[in-house]
C-alpha cells in the first residue's frame, strides 16, 4: 500500500518528520520518553536528543517532562504538541487523498514483485 | 523558508524520495551518473546503487546508461523518468500550496533564531 511521508523543513537545521511525529505519538500514548523509545526500538539517549530538538524548534514546549529518578519519570504532550501531531497527520492524510491520481499512475508502473498475492 | 519534502513509499522496500529525484534531475542535466554524483557530493558507487534501485522499482527503465569505458559513459532519463520527476515535483509544489495555512501556523510558533534578519 503506497503512502506519502512528509518532512517539513523550516530551515536548514529545523524540521519535523515522520519519525519525530511517531515519537510524539508514543510519548502521548505511553506517558514516558523511555517507554516511547523502547516501543520504537530507539535508544533512550536518541529519544531524549529528539525530544530536546523538537522542544528547541518551537517557541513553546511540545513535550513536558517530569523527573522521577532512575528510569526517567513521566512525559506528556502539551496542547501545542497535540496540535502539532494532529496537523502533521492531517497533512499526511490529505496528501494521500490529493495525490491519489499521480500515485496510482506510478503504482501501475511498479515492477512486479515476487510476492504476487498480498 | 519552509519547504515540504515528500517521500513516496510504495511498500516496505521501494520508495521515491527527495534525494533520488535530485539525482535524476542531475543526471538529466549533466548526462552522466558520475557527474551527477560529483555535483551531489555523493560517491559514484552510491549513485550507481541508487540508479539501479530506481530502475528496479518500476517495470520500465527510468535511467538509460550507455557504457563508455573508464569514467562511466553517458546516462539520460527515459520519457517515463522525466514523467516521474515532473510528477514528484508537481506533488511537492502542490503540497506547499495546499498546506500553506497549517505550515504558516507552525512557522509562527518557531523559536526565534540567532539570525534575526534573513
């Protein structure tokens, strides 16, 4: 199934892409950066780096963290963080619909795969 | 200046993204995979791997290569290759227009940067 993945480059350093949005969704769901990292098979260090980077991109926080000793405490998305995820996913869904025709056009020209039935 | 970068995932192995389209554009312009690689600061090996991968994605060739001894000979885009680039760039341009409002919304919330005037 074809899907369109968006990356939004604000400038040459700051961007929001699929992996970052997925991390935010996992944090929202699991209430913890450590658990989100684990769910995504990502190192805790990398998840923290990304969380810092996302927070540093905007003038207001996206992720709020509460320290809780070893293991990292809890984390949740701010109202703005929720809007960010919603807007990104909304654009993604709209892109898939809006580009249905050119995507279908390309799909029809894909090479046959070994797995004929999927 | 915010821009939207698209990646089209046909399945879990095959995709077309910004870097691949850029490679195609350079090949179209320069008439050579070696020159395209150089222009993109990419190894020749990597450019060949990508060219093979792009050609293998579709039922018909995207890039035609003519061997010419050391240095790699010439290369050009097929008619389908030109359509692929045009369609991808068309979707990208449309995405930027269509998402102008949510993108503006996010832009307004960006953290101030050190370079105040740009």
